[in-house]
């Protein structure tokens, strides 16, 4: 099984001292719907052994998270979402 980690944003609402993502905050911004749809079209071509892990910053702060999750769910690809809670 292969896993693909997709960073959909760099924004976070807490500042954990141990966080490795802190140095990247606000440097990449949010993933656009256009970029996500391109990624999703590529994922449709992948085998069934590929799973997608959503991460950020804090993914729940992305305004299009539900759209992303619903779209990935249709492909049965999303298996994990990494949160800071």
C-alpha cells in the first residue's frame, strides 16, 4: 500500500513548540480548488492500493476542506486526516 500526504494549507491555530511545520506556516498558503482538482484527476489513475492522508497546518481551517473530503471519498482514497486536537 502506498500513501500520499497532501498538505492543503499551512495555517495553524496553535503554536506547539515541537511542531516541525511551524517554519512553513504562511509560506505556502491554501491549496486552490484548481490544484486540488488536478491532483484528484491524477489520483483517479492510481491503483487501489493508494491512500491519501490530508494534513496542513491545521486542515480544518481550510475553507474548502469538506469539498476536498467529499471528492476524495468518491474515489475511496482518503483514509487519514491529521489534526492538532
